């Protein structure tokens, strides 16, 4: 079984490229309108093409890069923690309606998802306690009575003797 790849776009541009110019170029690449391409630049993860051979995925990457769109080629056989599977379609441009419902499943790296609440310090009254001086004995050690164990009724078996008899 050969490895399959997907081309993923997150709305990022190649450094130094203009957003509007990139949208026009990508729309021309996929032979669609700029309005249809606007969904791709929402910042959500969109699978542009799925189940591709490595060489074909690299061609998509190069074409999108040339237009100014920064995308990724992801090996589907390698597990990905941040992967969201989109509906598999035969369209050149993936439908992002299903992603809009789940857009808050993933946050960009570095974003604090759960805001930490400041927990007030507990107020503990320690005024009834005092400290002993350094080296002072606080509690005297008590002698514990030695236990009385009677072993006179125990016997030692001969060396090599069978201690347990098997039930037959």
C-alpha cells in the first residue's frame, strides 16, 4: 500500500505576498470565483486535496506557493494530534461549511484556552501555635514493651523434607 498525502491550507500567506492578489491567483488556479476562495482564507484548517501520491501533493504545494498561499503536505499514515478530518469530496476546493461548525475545536498554537482563575489564599489563624526553641525536645521517646513470642511449640523439618503433602 503506497502512502497517501493531503494538501492542507490554513489561510496563511507566503512572506511578502498580498492577500487580495493571492486570492485572485488561487481563484484562477482552481478556476473558480474569488468569493468561493474567500472561505479558504478564514484561518481554519482546510484540506485542499486528499488521498494523493507524494509527487502530486508536491505539485499542488508548488502551485499554491507560487500563488502566494502557504500550505502543508501531510502524510496521512503518520498520526497527527491536530488533524481534523473534513468531508471527502471530489471538488478541487474543499467545502468549509463542515469546518465552520467545528471551528472552535482547535486553537492556534500558543493560545490559552482555559483562563486560570486566581484562587484567593486561604486565611489560616496560627496565633494559637507556638514554636519550640532549636534543639528542644518536644516529646519524650517512650519505651515500647518487647512483644512476647512463644516459639517452643514449633519444630524444624529435616533438610530436604517435603513440607506439604500432595493431595492424591
